[in-house]
């Protein structure tokens, strides 16, 4: 089972994002606070779970968390401030919606900007180490997947319900054939390497 705590602070929030490497759609982030003695035998990094398991665990997280927040930053702003800053902004927005506010923050990965005066620690592969970060990864991932399924209805043909905006060969080829949409990240390389057509 993943660890329940990183610090001795009573209100510890875990943070993660989803969609940093995508060609289209917003970047999402989530923050989760569990009770200090929380246990969950099946909660894990969202990337290790099936889609069905992620959505089932989302319901558990929403029920069990003391507080949670989910936020998004749109493609247009990603282009303007870059994906790292957009990811951190989404995390800050998710943290801002927590009630009560955290006394300590753990963040998946190795990059973060201070959230006010709240102490934090970056935890590499934290979504496979801490329950709150794993939960944040599931909320961010499932909420983003829901968003991309909705966008797929507006722009059918790009396969967003399936590829979620990630840079698959089919996605690149569709961009080359149909062009870009307002939901694509124009600061990203949107056209495929020639070998993708081989």
C-alpha cells in the first residue's frame, strides 16, 4: 500500500497534473487531502490502472477525501505562458479550492513554484508512493479524459475520445489532413515526423 503521509503536518495535500504532453486540450491538475490515518489498498498511480478502475476509484476518492480540488488551464493559455507554468498554475488553482487549506503540499515530479507560504516537497514518481498524490493523479486524469470526450463531439475525426489529445501517429496524421483546431496547442510541434507516414 502507498504511504499515507510525507510530513507531520495534519493537513497535507497531494498534487498532480494530467495532460502535459498532449497536443490538444487543457492541462488539468488536482489536489487531495485525506484523513491523516487514511488507508486504501488499491489506490495507485493512475497510469497503472485500467480506465474502469480509475473511475471506480474516483468515486472512492470523492467520498473519502477531507477536501479535493480540480482545475484546468486551456490550450490558449498554455501557448502564452508555456506548459510548465500552465501545469503549476492549474495546481495552484486546485490547491486554492481546498477547504481547509493545506499546511503542507506534496507534488508529483521535480518542478513546482511555492504556493503562498505553504511548505512543499516535490516527490519524483510520487503518484506511486503517496496516497494523496495517487488520488490527485486519478482525479486529474479522469476529469481530463471526460473533457476530451466532450471536445471529441465538437471536433470529430481527431480521435480525442480515444487518444485524449496525446501525440499518437493517428493524431498527427489527422492534423496533417484536417488542420489544427482552436483546442490544439499551437506552441507544440503539431506536424508529424515523415516516418509516421511510412
